[in-house]
C-alpha cells in the first residue's frame, strides 16, 4: 500500500495518513507513506515508524509549496517512485497535485487500485471562500475542479464526514465506492496524564483553569480570541495554552483585557509530544463556526483530545458538534464569544463533571473511535477493490 499525503510530515493529511498506516502495518500489511519535506534537501529521506516506511522525496522549494502539495519537484519525485515500485493500492490524501497526479498515473498503468481520501472541502465553496479574491478565483477554482474530477475518477473514495459523504454521492459516485473513515484516536500514543508535572514545564500555576488549543487551522481564530478575552475578564485563574500556529489576534485580545501573561504558546510541538501539552488542560477548546468548510471536515486534534481523556468545548457544527453532544464528552454552545465563554466557564468550575466527560472521552478513544477499530474497514475496502481488479 502506498499513501501519498500532500502536507509535510506531522501536518494535516500526513497525520491522517500515518494514523491509518500504522494500524494497517500492525495488521500485517506493507505500507509506505510519502509526505512533503519538512526541510529542503537533495536526497530522498527514508525512515521507519511503527512498521511503516516513511519517505520524503528531494525538494528545495519554499515551505508553502512543499506543505501545499504544489511543488513540481516533489511531484516529479513521487511520479518516479510510482513508476519504479509496484503497489497493490495507492491511497491519496486530498486533491492537490503532489498526491493525486501519482494516483492517476498508477491507476492508468492498470497495476493497482486508487483510493482518494476526502477530508476537507476545497475550492471557492470551501476553504478558498476565506482567501483573498485573486487567490480564490485562481488556485481556489483549480482546487475545486481537481477535487471533483479526482473523486469521480478514483476506484473508491474515503470521506471523513457525513457532509462529504453526501457531497460524494451528489457527484454521482456510487454508494459502494464511498466509505466513511472518521477521525480516530491514537489511544496508544496519548493517555490521560496528571496535570501538575506538565504545568510546571510550561510555567502554568497548578491551581489555574486551563484551556488548551492545538493545531494550525486559521479559520476561527477570531472566535478563540474573543472567547478567551471574555473568560479571562471574569476568571483570573483562566489560562490558554496553545501549540502549533500562532494567532496574533488571540494575544492582542488577551492583552486588551490585561491577560497577555495568561496566554502561553508552546510553539510547534512534535506530534508525539503533544501529550504533555494536552495534560495541562482542563478543557480542550475547538472553536468551530458554521462555515461550509467546517461542516465538511473533522479536526484530527479531536481524536487526540479524546485519547488524552479531556472534555471538549466546541460549537454545534458538523459531525464534531453532534459527537460531543451525543456522547456527552464536553459542551456544545453557540458560536458567539459571550455565549461560548459562559458555557466554558460553567464547565471549568465543575471539576467532577469534567472528570466524567473526560472518562467517557477516553472510553471512546479506546473502543469505537480508536484508530485500531476505524482502520478495520479501510483494510476491508482495499481487499474488496483488489479482488475486483484481479
């Protein structure tokens, strides 16, 4: 099995690909994951993790190209790899060229099946709706066309959410070629940990009430910024610990209410070290407004939060909002700063309720939403497709 992620390792599609790959490998399948290069280099990098072969092809272009799946150098290296090595299945993650063009080539040669993973809504109606007009009508339009074409052309489509499942059906893709693969939890990598030691590491008082936000998606930084400002204004023990992307607006709003020192940024933390960040938290916050793109996606970090055994605070958007409400693993509140802040404050002040929610979250992470369980249907799909092809 070859998995092609358009992002660099430990980002977005690469995390999803590796999370699936490691459990396929545990089941005895031979899996290779190719992601964009984190650092420029002229030599193919090869390493192994949890039985998965990880490759990065040579690339010297700027990070935005390497992480965006738009580097022609990366694409050329992947095409050469597909031509040189034999695979039974190629699973591509997102529609950007570095992932999907090699999938098209492999399928065209007739030697393997091609599965296209759909985890984000691309194009002018999706992520590009938030971009400046020149970028939206050029790259955004290109993404939208490639998204539709590649999903119709692939032998099967794996989707991350019920919204994308409906969109796949609307493209005319037969139901038997669509398989929903939700976000799972890496319950073996992340486990509930005591907060005290982790808080000392980040300089957070032991008696603080801590919100944690991890990740890189920039879509709802305004809601996070204004919500924390509301919370910090009325609760002097409230802290916000962040890792991943730095959002200047969050720091500006906190400073405006005299709480700049209560925003702690851990920087870009290696994925497997996120456990110490999440351990600091009382509540994991996922601001999630009703954008079409949010309705369609399901953040990888939600699975991490379940594994960490912490409650989630989010908004009534997409499958995530429904999961949190149905499974009672956190709170779901309207996406206005005042209302969201009040709901989070209420949860912060109820430690027993938080513990119950966190326990239910961990149980989900160990059972139906563990990647171990989720990946079983991926393997079944591969077997069905290979049998049909043969």
